[in-house]
């Protein structure tokens, strides 16, 4: 069973809940959900977790500040979006974008690729 702790920053409540449910079914511990950049930054600062899933665009705002904070603290993250990489911006240049709609298997593969057991913990 997977014991990675995950935060999900996604502005679509139905999608966030679906991702949370499917990750829990796969054995991940979802420690928090956030729908906005502000709430996402607070979650990143307050929670203990191993990897993050962030939507590139949160209610019209770029998730770049969250990605920067995650990079600063050494926490890996996976970017999901309905947009093409070129439409998102240079902050995702070295990231694979999981395009919506996506298969949960694709998301899990990227979570595993992005993280490793010896990653530091935020919090």
C-alpha cells in the first residue's frame, strides 16, 4: 500500500473530490484540498506532505507562486491543466503537464515519477 501524503490544489470541486477519492482508493493519503492560490500557499505552508498536485490555472490565477514555494522547500509536484504548456507560461517549461481530462493511472505514474521515498517533508 502506498503511504505518500498528497495535497491537491484544484479549483474545480468535483474534480478535486474525484482525484482525492481515486488517490485514497490507490492507497495515497490526501492531507488537504485547496481551490485558490492563497489557500494553496497556506496548505503548502501548514501541511506535512510528500508530493503536490496543482492545477496550473486556479480561478483565473496562475499557480506559479505555489510551484515556486514547492520548489523552494524541495517538495515535488505534478501539474494538471486543460491548457497547453505554451499557454501556461515558462514556469512549467521543465514539467510534464497532465492534460485534462486524464486517466488516474497517468496521474499516479507522474506522482511516482516526481517523488521518491527520500524527499523532504513540508510543514
